[in-house]
C-alpha cells in the first residue's frame, strides 16, 4: 500500500476540502469543519469546529462579535480537541490567512503539540492570489505524496481560462466593477477577486490583487461610481445577502450610482464561489464574465448562483 492510500486527512477549511476532493482524495477525509458543505460526498463526516459567536443577526452585529473576540485575543472558533485526537489524522489542513475565517494555524499547532508520540503533519494554506490557489493544489498533492496528481486538474483550469479569454478577446469596452465582500462595515473584496474581475473582462475598483480586504467609507463607494456592483458577502448566500441589501439602498447617493441607474447591481453566491480559494474560482471568473458580457438568455449559471437585483 502506498503512502497516499494510508493517509487520514482532516480538513478545517471549505476550500481545502474542495481541493482534496478535486484531487481525488475525498475518501481519505475523516473529519471536516462546520463550514465544509461541498461536494455532497463529504456530508456526514465528523464535524470538528463550531463558531464561538452567533452567526445570526445583521452583518454589523456579526462583525462586532468577531472583532470583540479578536480584541480579547480569543479564538473565533472552537475545535473539538477530543474528537480530533480520537480520529488520529495523519494530515491536518488549516490556514494562516485570516483568524476570522477559520481555525488558525497557531491554534492547530498548539493542540497537536500536546499529543505525545505525535506524527500528525499540519499543512497550512495562505493564498492571496489566483496563482497561490493553483499552487495550493500542488502543496496538498505533495502532502499526500502524490505530486503528479495535479497535472489533469491544472490542464482543466488552464483550458477553461483559455476558453474564457477567447470568448472575451473581441471585448473593447471593459466595465468598471466594485465587488462588495461585507455590507456593514463596507468591505471591498481583494485577494484573488481583482484577478477574477480582470479575467472576466472588467476593471476592478478600489482593491488590489494579493492584498487583504478592508473597510471603505460610503464616500469611497460614491466616488468610485462603478458600472457594475457585485455583492458577494463572505459566508452569505444570495438569500442572506438580499435580506441586508436595503442597508445600501437606503444610503444617500445610492440611486445616483451608475450601476444602480442602469440596473447593474448583482448578487452572487459568495459563500460557495468567490470567498473560497479552491477549484470553483474558475467558475467564479465564468460567472462574472456571464454577468458583464453574456446574453442573459444563454446562461450557464442560474438564479442559485447569481441574480440581478431590483436596485
């Protein structure tokens, strides 16, 4: 039996769970986080984490709860340490990018360091750009001792990117785009999202590729005056986003924005696509291209993925 076949994996990130399954290692997963919900094959696996804050309420209330925990130096998430130990994983995949997003590398290291005769390996992912995400496929494959397993996935991604570029090569007018990652306070999506906008034939506003998302004032939004506004709040479904979009619609100057006047305000499923640095980021680029330049009667992605709002 080779090393890959004997690996027992715990994934504490939705994105790494998707990467592991995309690489064909899904049957080696023995535990996941509370946010891991795709693909369907992982449903029913032991869940090892839960939030220390209530995810109910407005985006401002949620942000206040998370920031309060971070200011106190507390973890935002609880780990079922006993269950994790009993599962006895060979590999734990976690992250060091965002303490508010998932269990942190430091916390996992502290837990594992207390295990005697421990041989569990920890792989921490910290992607900031699309290239970082694609390299994470290689890092997971190497951790599984099967580095060659990424070749087919890389070919698929590159192939779809080439198809997308070919479809958009005649586009001469690129719209300006503002991607909102949190509603209150207003946060503009960064990291890999500006690259997705560019690949989809748009010009990203306010944020830079590879940088972390941060808060902007409403005046900043008004001054940017984008052609398109894409709502993709982190962790929110389309339905959940629509419940709070009135917070923006009620602001002074909202109706004067070009995107609003021209009915170019869209809500996408940020939780399933744009917020997860994994295999479905290529879908995210295709979704944006469909919104910016597609004919809406020839859609590949439907209302469960993106909708135009009654702005």
